[in-house]
C-alpha cells in the first residue's frame, strides 16, 4: 500500500501583508513588482500549490477609517486575484490554483462561468475557496447596507454551490463535437437548462462554457462555526482551518470525518489543512534571530488596526496599557477579547497594546521556527499523528520565505517520504487524492 502523502498549499495575497504584519518592511521583501504579473508568475514557478485569499474592500474598523491599514501596509489586495491567476496558470503546468470568491456578492451564473473558464485555461487545476464574507465594509461596496446574518449567508452559499453545480452539469462530456466535415460544432441535445430556483438565487442556464476538465472546480472552505462545518461536510474537498495544538487539530479532523460520513461522503475525498507559518534558518539560533528581527518590524498602530478589523471592534477607544483580563470584564466586548486572549496566549497579563503587537506577528497560525529538519520534524509529527493531511503555508517575507520552503523544507520532507517527488495526476483533484 502506498504511503500517505502530505499536501502543501501556499496562502497568497496580492498586497504587502499576509499574516505577519511587519514582513513587507524586511530589506529582502521586494515591493516594486506588486502590481506586475512577473511577481506572480515567479511565485507560481517557485511553488509548482497555492490559493489566493481575497477581501472585497479595505478594512476601516479602526478609528472608523482606513488610514492605518492603507498608510502602514496592512492586509490589502491591490489586484483582483481573478486577473492574476491566468498569469500563474500560463507560467506553470501542474500547480493547483485556488481563488476566494464570495457567494454573498457574486451571482452563481457569474461564479460558474468564471471558474469553468479558469479550469479550462489551466487544464483542470482550479479550486474555489467558498466564503460568505462577514463584514459590513464589504457589503457596502456592493450596495448593501449591512452583511446578512450568518444563517442567511450560509443558506445563500448552499444554494449558490447547488446552482453552480447545476450550471456546470448543463454540458455533457461529449457535447462539443467540432466536426468540420459535417458542420456540427456542438450537439444541442447534450446541452441542457439548469432551471435552478432556490429561495435566495435562481438561474436558468445553460452555461455558455462547455464542461470543464474537472467537471467542476475543487471546492475549498474555511468556516469553523457549526454552520460552516456543516457546509464543509457537505461540499468541501479542501478545508482550511486554524488550530494551534495537536489535540485540537486531531479533534477537528475527527469531527469533520464524522460529519462527512453522516452526509454520505467518504472522508478520503477531503483533505484538512491547518494554517502554518514557518521561519527557517541555517541553525536554530539563526531562525530565532530571523523571527525576532521580523517581529521588531511590526508597526504598533497597524497592529492595533489589524486586530480591530479581525475581532470586529475598534480598539482605539480602549485603554491600551491595561491587562486584557481587566478589559474582558466589559460584557459588550468580552467575547471578542476572549478570542484575542486565546490567539495570543495572553495568560501572563498582556496589555491590549502588547496583545495587538503579538497578534501582528502571525498568531493566527502556529509558527514553526527552526532549521528545515526541525520544522519538518514537527510537521511530520502532526501529519502522522492524524492531526491533518498537510498544511496551508502562509509566508513571512515574500517571496523569500516560499523560496526557502521550496529549496530546503520540501526536499527534507521528500527525503522522509512524506511529500510527493512528482505530480502524478492530470488535474488538481487527482493530485489531492493521491
């Protein structure tokens, strides 16, 4: 029996900041090419599996404006990932290409046609990270007063995926004939209406785009609420998750496998990938020194702004130098501050300012700091302990961190026999299942 293989996915954004909010200031982080296709073609060649996370707007929770986020280089997507992916597809041959698109703002017909087109252009390598979005800021950019409640958003998301599936199935596999001698371009009898009608979305079809190489793109999902987990159990083939401890990862994976079985699905058809940050040095001490230098680059005002956006509360009006435990007694903000305390491991009495600063150094995901061998040790342990099927790697310095992963960490994992030496499948879905 073939040995189980780890999957690695690269987390990408079309802007200066990923998880570590100081990394764009690093001397080795190029900025001149952020709006150029060559930047993304290069990282595609370096990675040869990645997906683009997107946000439909600019965060403005902190102080009610986007001054800190925009002025100090926070999490911004300067380019539309839909425009960037074709460049990466053109520069690569095997790389899986994922993109985040919201069911709250895009109609299923638009989603189905865009994604089917990308799947054709890439030769069957596209994944759709299905999100419902969660901020009023994004909703207002699409003419809405506020984002709908979670239940409504997930109801629409389920209908949107169902509608897309119906549209992707409007063309049968052999409907495109291309017979010059007879003049038969396509067989109309093998193309059908979708006629999907739900409570929130409806579409008639057929899709103008023929059936794509994968039948439909790989479905990714990152929701962790009970409703999000139910959605993932029904649709997801890749689950993007955040846990810090091995036991939490194991519990999450076991729960999702049980949910999938209850939904009538084989858990083997879905890979579960927690986020992970790596800082790799030639020695343990050099890796720690790299981390410390990166952490010193985090701007305190930006850290407060990013933290405000992520927990949904403007922290500018709070006493920044009081312990989080004191602030958490305020019932109006206790839930959000509890999340911040857990994320920053603030059991030692961190102040709000200190917690935000730590949050800005990538506490959203576990951070493995060390040599390629010691980082591989920890990854292999989690993988073989059934905590995950691989990892979503989020970079610190870009593209240098991914270059180091490709040159040092991946060969170490390959040497141990836990990461593939070559792509064996024709499509992204085939490679995920091998």
